[in-house]
C-alpha cells in the first residue's frame, strides 16, 4: 500500500509540467486525484490517461482557479463520487518575463490573482470538508524566487513570497482542526516556468548551484507526495526549499 492509500487529492494546474508530475506521484502513492486546468485539452487528456494507467481514479476539470463557481462544482463532483478531499496542492501559476519599468497594472494583477487569490479560492473550496473530518493536508507551491533574492520578475517574486505568508497564516488558523499547511519552494527545474529563463542567466544560476544542474519535476513531486502524507504529521507552516544547494 502507498502512503496515500484511500486519500482524495485536488491539484490545481495539474495538466502539465510540475502539476502533472505531482498528480502522478500522488496517484502512485495510492491517492485518487482530481486536477483542474485552464486551456490545453490535449495535455489534460494525456495527464488523465497517465493517472488512470496507474490504476487511480481520476478527474479533470477545465476551470480557472479564479472561477469560484467552477472550483466549487469540481469539489462537489469529487465529493459526491468519492468523498471529502483530504489533500490540496495549490500549484497553478504562470510566468511573465518583463522588467518592472515596463510592467502594466494588469500584468501585476494577473500574476497576484492566479498565484495568491487562486490559492485562496481553491483552499476555501475544500476547507469545509477538511474541517468536518478534522483532517487535511494543504501544500502551496511557491518558488526559490519567493524566499531568496534572485533575479526574477518582480511581480512573480512578490506572488510567490505571498504564498509563504499565506501558508503560515492558514497553518496557524487551521491547526486546531488537524489540518496542516506547508509550502514547497523549488529552484530552477527542467520543465515549466523555469524554461523561460534566458540562457545566460541560467548558466549563472547553475554556477551557484552545488549540484550544478536544474532539478526535475519528478524530484519535486516526490517531495510533495511526502509532504502531504501522514508520514509528515508534525510539520506545519513550514517552507521547504528544494534548489540543489544555491
């Protein structure tokens, strides 16, 4: 039996990249897994097939993390068909490489909305079920850019740093219900938003990385699976940096 046998998970932004890797890691540990996505039907279908190939029960929902009604409907469907959601991974995000002087107000708003408001709405959507059963694991996916001073777009750094504060505040409030909330902050990875880093800047980053390579989404997903398992029963409000030693 896996560490997550019998658990039901929701992963936001789960159709590709790190989100897909996390979905698969949870499924291999025995969880039933639901995920949402925004646009890419083909990627979502591929993720769904990969989840089902593990033997896991799985669901996909085309809805934004900013669509409160869509999220709530997804949660209702999963709870009706399988039971209360035990695990939430707030992974949905986006990146945009633009200097502060050229940043528009709508760029700032979109970045903060998707990362921070999206995490709030998704958390609120599953929270009543977790409180009722007095059990839950919430994991917020931040970034090294949110906890260390590294060259990265200002609005992205700000949004990821806000997730650290969101983690600590919710962990303090929800601990009374045996719900833990932690944060995972990966460094540069081989897929996802990290691929938009200019080549020269990537080379400079790797010079300062003790392991001299980017991480893989599979490596981060394995840590995520541990963090939401009962094996990790006392960590709460923590931010784990996974960057190969920068």
